[in-house]
C-alpha cells in the first residue's frame, strides 16, 4: 500500500479545491462552473486501460442516465494525457467525458497523488451545489472501487 501525498484530502464540509482541466470533449472543464447548477462527482482513477479503471468507467457509462437524473455530473480524472483518454473513451464507447490531470496538480490539491507511483489513488468526492464536499472516500488499495449502487446511496443520503 502506498500513502497519498502529504496534502490532506478534503472531507465533508470542506470547500472543494477549484480547478480547470482539459477534457476529452475538447473543452476545458472548471469545477466552479457547476456551482449552483449541478452536483459533481469527482472520480479519480489511476490509469486508463487498466482492468479496474476500465470496469469503473464502463459502469459510469452504463449508469450515466441515473447520475444525470439526479443532477450529478460525473467527472472522472486521471493523470493520463488527453490523447490517451480520448483513445480509452472511444475504445470503450464511454458516455462520460474524462479529465486529464497530466501535471498532477488536481491530484495534489485533493491529496490523492501517490507520489512514488506518480498517479492518483482511486478516490471519490461529491461536490454540492455550494462548492463544498458532501461525501469523500479514498480507496486504500487502487485496485478496489466503490460500486455505483454505493455511490448512488451516498448521493441520496445528502439532499441537493
């Protein structure tokens, strides 16, 4: 097991660190642009084309409409480059746009960068309409992931 970088991960009640990231849509995405409009699920994943990450992204795509019906924007984030993420998205016909944290600034800001591996831990942060974290979970083992059922339960537990 590898410990995340020294930066502490935000917890429920903390303001979510804002960021702008390049995405597979071709447009940069800024977290604060969703404030007051939609809740956001930030889903950090270690690397595209790995088994757990592929299963997780395919699950997000399969349940895209369930997240959307709850006014939750799913923003998966990895340290992969945008071209790599575009290829990954196309290969698996993903419905979610993927964000690139190629410089690792977002992973550092959220305290999930595994410094010795130089990719992020698998982690989830539900950001409310007010820009504050409503739920956070960082996996101790990057090969583990939360099920969408559990994530949906966490979304339902905190009224929008």
